[in-house]
């Protein structure tokens, strides 16, 4: 990791910059695959499964027998952990239910909102180097609570054509409707356009590599909504002389092991803590199974020493991290200064892993600075708010003339007449 001491404000722009890749060729490749999926459906999906996931498939759908087999063979302790996480995720998202109320804005004019679930949602669950069964819980649980009628899940199979058992078990626990063996761009295209096997959905959720993210953004232009634009995972840890260097190093490495395009950053008011954490990162790195991945990530990562806590929080807010860990004794004070972040972890014991798995909060979060404007997935992500208004004769008397004047001023005569006819009646 690169250590930067007491940077000037004009240097912050470079500090908060994420790694960039030339995606022009990537976007072209993605568009070609999506076009093929749109035109050729299941046949194209199976061809890309053969090409990218190196598997010959006779059918894309996961059968009930396959889910039963996974459910019966999964380690019982892991299944209990999945159920515990599902329970906590359910509790947290149940608390987010919207309760609308009718408001009389003026005599005879009543307005209100109703929350309505999106009927069909698609969940993308990466397989690859880390089958993210926890993401199944994070995406399917609020979808079920919201009342989505159809919850479609796509995930890549292994070379034997089987889906990871924990993914299938989590899908059953969380209430997924249909599961399909499809990964990468082909999965996104199939859910966006619909194929003979895979239903078209109205909104797609889930993380993925740069190809998946590019595919989600492309299909969102015309065909389907998506949860958020997102990229590689990241973490920012704020530390001082009261922090635990072993914990801080572990938090940094927990994100560094995601992939080479991830990024981690530590902001500290203590030069000594910076030294201790760097030493601890090196020590812990040696025993990590995903050491090579983490080492490449650390090449893009930084330790920044700042003069005080106000500057630390200002730099963190400029960075707008996906995950923010405040591992200091005065975390409550600093929490009040958080403006831009996806999910925040307070105190020495609140590791980011807790939110990734079982605390109850959602781990599908904005990355790459999108936390400046986006929030993570929550119950509202699966609903639409439909507005209603009801006018009586008294309501026409209250606002009718104002509507006429405003429509006339905008030179929209038909708008004016729609109100005038009612007034004159």
C-alpha cells in the first residue's frame, strides 16, 4: 500500500480516484453478446455458457430435484448460518415497510401514495472465484417481503453443469421462484429480453464483474431497470491511536481479496497507527489463500495520514466509499459527520464482514463513488410509489383558477380547458 502523509486539498482528487480500465472494447463485446441473446434466446445463452463457463447444458432451468439434492447435502452448520442470516435480514427489511397517509393539501383536494411491488425481478448471483450465496439472501429476502410475484435467479454453473449447493439452499430459504444456469452477460441479456426458458423481468439486481456491470448498464437504456450502476468492491477504514491495528488490517484485506480491481483505503490521524497497520497487513497477507489477488489489489490502495478527525471525515466523504469502517473510540461523534457512504460500520467490533453476511443490513451497495448519489438495495428498491389524488367540487373551487392561469401561461390550452370545463359545469 502507498502511504501519503498530510496531503493538501488539491491532492485529494487523485487520492479518491478509482482504478480505470479502457472499456471501449469491453462495451463492444458486451453489445454483441446482448444482440445475439435478443435474437437467438436459449440457443445463444447455451453457446455462451459453452464458451465462457466451459459447460455443455441440455437445459437452463435448475430442477426441484437439484435443489432438493443441494438442500439435503449442504453442511448442517452452514445451513443454520444461512437461516440465521436470513432471519436478521428479514427483520431489518421488514422494518422498512412504507405506510402512506392521505393528505388534504387544500379543501377538496386529497393526495396520497401507495407502495406497490415490482411484479417480476431478476437476481444475478456471481459464481466464479467466489460463489456469493450471501447475495442470494440479500436480494431475494427483500423481494419476497415486498411481494414481488416472480423472483428469477441466474447464476453460472460449474463445468459439470451444477450450481453451487449453498446458492441453491439460500435461494430456497429466501423464496426464489425460478433458478437458471446462466452467467455473465448472457444472464443479464436473458433476463432483460426474455428467452424460451428465462422470463423477462422488469428490474435486475446483483453484482458482477466489469462485463456484467457493462451489460446491466446497456440493457437499462431501453429494456429494463437496474438496481444501481456499480463496480468493484471497496472499503475505507478510519483509524486513530485508539484503533486495533490487527482489526484494521483484517478489514482492509477482507476487501482486497475480492479481486484485482477492488480498492482499499485507510485514513488515519496517527502516523504510528499507519506504520502498525502496514506491518500487520504484510503479516496477515502471508497466510491468505487468496494472497495473489489481495497483493494486486493493494497496489491500487492507500494509507492516508491527515492532521485531524474533521479532515479524515471530509476526505472519506469525498471518497464516498461503498463500505466505511470507523474503528475509533469516538465513532458516535464521527458517525454524525458521515455524508457519503454505502454502509457504515461503527466501533472496533463492527467488521465489514458482519454486514456482508448476517447483521441484517444489505450488502448490495453503490461503489466507484456512486454513494454520492445512490443508496444501497433496500425494501424500496423492489417497490414503486404510485400517487393518487381525488378532487371534489370544493377542490375545483380551491385550485381551478390557479390551474387555468398556469396552463395559459405555458400556452397549453387543452390543459386549461380540461379544468375550465369542470369549473363551468
